[in-house]
């Protein structure tokens, strides 16, 4: 704490920014340059689209149709809408956001009655059937699109804290717009030559960063962390069942050769035998993402076979409990009945609420220990010393939020991912921490060819080895068919900023949150709800009446993990909800309240998502606004 306070002596006395001013000037200049680039970029996109879609032969029949129905002339009117909308977007992105609102709040009832009513801007009843003048139609369409923007949440605002995404990175946005204008699917080289090779190249780069320079790999960009977690469970299940099938095949082969052992080997192939078809059991922590509960249902593993491992007080998986629960499974198997074996463990790097990171090295060691036990019980060798393929427990790391730390070279952040090089699969979301447009999610595994093996159906109408570049097709490795070329967004960020630049972006967020933590601890109006992790800070707002109650109950409000009586916890929860609603309706801030495993009261969570940093002034204003709207609660 003394080190932090010494660090803050320089930081807190600054009125401008958290880091020294030189990078700020550089950032400012880069911002101007990016603004200019984007402004020219919109024009380039429009020119490209116009060239692509207007260069065609127009028949006399088409001309007569256009004369009768002038609104069908998409070559002019539609592009004018596009041009004005892109210009509008560019101007709004460049605007200073601190003076504007996060949202122009309207209740659902107000929005339905004013915007979706018969004569409302968003009503489909008021379409171009009611407008005969093409210019008026263009004007009306632009007005509608700008109204959509006006009443939508401004996730680029500094005080949008509600989700794990936020301010857009302009370089990634430019790449996204280009990809949208190309309008292709990244399943074959034939339809997406640049994007398929770009994706292969990106995952070669990422595998070296995560698994080491000589590691084998496979990977794809997928639409979100939930599908990535399901993919991990799906390929792990496939991998494990292949091992089981291979063992069965080896035993059958041995049985045919050695008639005198046939009876014994047939017994090993009985439906109730552990080597034939055991139930597969997955392990996740109590802080793990809810998508795993959905994934076991979709993959047929079943919720019965999803074991939730308790966490330590700081939110990381309790390794001793993981070891105990796996051992308990083994003891249950000895009692007879259907055999259940561990095959999958999901670790978390940056949990949603607390921001906790699991001990990856500890999880790897526990899994290795139980792999040895499983192989001695159900595998290893047959009575005739036939070598069997070893059972493996697949370790997946859900780094959707905190996994972006792989780009940092700073010791404190690198330590969070210690042991990552030993896991089987890993996912992270650049659309959360790095500001890439949604959705931008990378799924990476060290098992070459596993995605195609688990997902391929060999649909001949699409995947055909006789086509040009078919050996570079990616689509048969994906659960989905069509897949957007999301790769260009992360590729563009790495090209423009480099891994070091992305790492510095993350480090600035961590430093800003340290300042926030310090200010919370120094204020009598706020109290930490738990020890903060690098990317998440959880805290309570305390009006004066609550402060008096806490002091009277001998609660240490300066503690980073306070023990709060139940009756005060109930009041704190009500305050968190009421304050959030007030801030939302006023439009000045969107901040979430969240449950914590160590607290009965809902608390506030602050993250700095997207291409965003917070200055000292931003932090002070945020805390002042919370006090302004909550002091009389």
C-alpha cells in the first residue's frame, strides 16, 4: 500500500492524466491523424462500393421501370444515404464525449408511443409508399438513422461501464467497414482468398505468443466467447471419445489374435465397462461463465456431469477442491455402477464480475496427477502389455475478458497467465478489452487439425479439393457454415499498434484502476467490496446514514474485504439498485451493480473496456456524480 501511495503522489497531483504527458501528446496527434484517415476512409469506401455496384449494363426495360418507379434507382439515392450516414458516424466518433450523455433515456412505453407508433420515426407503416419524392425519401431515411443513433446507448462514452465492451478502436472499425463492404464469408479460399490466408497467418502468430515458438496449433475466429467455450467442450469431447474408441479397437484386435484371452477382453468391452463408454465429467469454478452450463446441455454431456468447483476468497478456483472432487469421482467409480471420468477443466482468466484469474499452473499439475491415476486404472497397458493411448484431461482457458493480457510484457500482467503455455485451448475477446467492433473472438488450440476432425462433414457443394486453393479452406473446421471475416479487425490492430502497443493500452487501464482504488480507499463515501484484480474494481457507495450504521457496527470501511452485517447488506443492495436507476434515467452514467460471492449486498463494478482510458479528472467526476445522485438515498 505504501508503494501504491508513493506512486500516487506523482499521479494524483496531476490534473490531466494518469501517465506522463509525452504519450498524451503523441496520442492526441495520432488521434488527429486517425480522424483524418477515417474521414478519407469513408469516402474511399463509398467510391469502392459505387464502382462495384453501379458498373453494369442497363437495359431499355430497366430504364422504363426506373422512370415509373424512381425510388428503385438504387445507384444514386441509396449511396447518398450511405455517404451521409458514414459522414455522420465519423463526426460523432470524433466528438468529445464527456459533455454529452451516455443515453437519451426513454422508458419502453415512451419509446413505443413516440417512435414506434403509426406516425413515429421507426414505424414501418411510414415507409417509402407514403413518400413519392426520392429526395424526400433520402432525407427521411437519414433522419430515421440519426434517430436510431440518438436514442441508442453511446458505448463510446467514458462513463459507459455497463458491459465488458466500450469505446471503438478507429483502426479496427476501419477494417470492419472494409470487410462489411466486401461482404464475404470466410469459409473457402475461393470466396475469401485474402481473409483465409490472413486468418491462418494470425493464428500462427498467436500460437507462438501463447504456446511457444515451436508449438503446433489450430484456431479460428468465432462469434463470441460463449461459442468459443462450447467449441472447447465440443473438441475436448471428440478428442476423449477418439481415445476411448482407439482403445476399444486395440483390445478387439488383441482379442482376435489371442483366443485364450477372448473372454477376458470381451468383458472389458461390455457396455458397463469403464473402457467402453464412461460418462465424461467437466469441471468449472463457481466464478466461471454461465455459457458452460449451456454448453454441456448442447453437447449432450449433461448438467449432471458439470461439477462446480468452489473458489478461494479472492475468486480464483480452489485447487485443493479440484483435486478433492476428482478424487471423489474416482472413489465413486470403485463402488460400481456407471463409470464417470474427468475429461475437461475450464479455467478463467478474468472473471466477469470480480475479474479473478485462476492458477493455471496449479490446475495443470492437478490434471496431470489424475491423468496418471486414470491411466493406471482404465488404460496404460493391457494384460498382454499392449500399449494404450493415454487418457488426457483437456484444459481450456476462458480468457474472454482478461486473456488480452497476453499482449503485455509487464511482469505483473504476465504473471496472471503463468502456465498458459501448457493448456490445450484458449480464447480471448479483443472486442472487450481492446475496442475491436463486436464480435471479435479468437479460439486457439495446440492440437493441429482437431477443429476439422471434430466438425467436418465434407459438404461437397462447398468444400471440394478440385477447387483452386481448397487446401486453405477454413470452413470445415467451424461449427457454423457462414463466418464473417472478423480476423481483419485483430490483424489491423496488430499491424497498426503492434503487440507492444496493445500491451501498453492494457497497462494504462490497470494503472487507472489503481488510482480509482486509491481514491475509493481515501474516501468516506465509498468502500471496496473485495480485493481488486487488475482489470476490475468492485465497490459500494455509502450515503451518510449507511456510514453511521457501519461505524456503529464496528465495520472497517477502509478494509478491502469488509464483513458487513446482513441488515446493512440489504440496505446497501437497495442503494446500489436505486443509484444505478437514477444514473441511468439521467443519462449521465451507465454502471452495473453485481452480486459477489463474498458479499450479500450487490456492489458496483468498474471496468475500463474498449479503446478507453480514464484520466484523474474522469475518475473524480465519476465519483462526484455517484455522490450527487445518491447522497439522499
